[in-house]
């Protein structure tokens, strides 16, 4: 994400029309109370993040609202694919393929 944000935001972008990095918001959707949520929050707190970060979870369909307001999405290991398709959200899928797949 850092590489993407720096490539497409000012002042590090080669585009003269690039917007400042603060105009980019990364929305991270997690399952409330899960080990994955805690791991990601710890990672971001310890390593920082480029640009703004917004946290949403599965409670009250926050993740669906975030998808509807997004320009594109990155889905890890198949999570949320059907929801993203229903919202017509262009996505990139990162897969951690297991032996049975």
C-alpha cells in the first residue's frame, strides 16, 4: 500500500495533477474481536501507515458501507469477494493458496 500511495500522490508522484497523500484514505475492514483484527491493528500501530486509515468491521454492516464509498478494493484470501461483487467494486485479490485448493 505504501508503494501505491507514494506512486500516485504528491509530491512523490510523477504526475503534475497528483493529489496530496492526505487525500487518500485506506479503509481496513476486519471481523470484530478476531485475532486478525488485533494483529492488523498492532501492525499499523507499530509500523505506521502512509496516508489516512479508517477502521470498519462487520458490525452494523460498516464494511458494506465502506465498499459502497470506495474506488477500488484489495481482498485478502477470499474474504468479502461476494460483497464486493454485489457493490460493483473493482477489486484485486491476494490469495494465500492452501494445498487443498
